[in-house]
């Protein structure tokens, strides 16, 4: 596992580590205490990935298009 705090990870970093965690848990060759820590870390990583995906979706949703479908700028999300 990485020593990087989950809230400082990029989406790609969190996803790569989450894949490693899942792989270790699936193999089942980890002691119970280590499995619990892995599971907790995995839950944090999953949450981080979901947050980063939501942020990206909001940015895409905020893109405004002209009549020909070309991007012209962005609008604030939630009317802000």
C-alpha cells in the first residue's frame, strides 16, 4: 500500500492502488488483521475515485455549446 494520503491522490493513483487492494483480498493470502486494514483502505480509495469521477462529470455537464455543438465555455454547476 502507498503511504500517500488518499485525499491527496489523483483518480489514477487511487484506482491503481484500489486494484492492488482488491487483488490482495481476492487472493486470500493475507492475515485477518491485514485484510481488515486493506478493506478499510480500499473503502477510502473507492470513495476518492467516486468523488473524482463526480467532479469530472460536473465539469463536463457545465460545458456550454453553441448552435453548431461547439464548446463555448462553461456554466456554473448548480446555478452558482
